[in-house]
């Protein structure tokens, strides 16, 4: 793999994991608000 391919892969991985983290955080907050 070239440097560009590796950089693109890392960017995509960070973007996907970041989106997943945000989704989980929102889900947890919604659960807490619903419980209260």
C-alpha cells in the first residue's frame, strides 16, 4: 500500500469509529433522559 492509501484508510477508520462513538453517546443520553 502507498502512503496515500494508508492515510485514506486511517481517515476512513477514524471517521467510522467517530460516528459510531457519537451514535452510542446519543443513545446513552436518550436512555438516561427516558429513565428520568
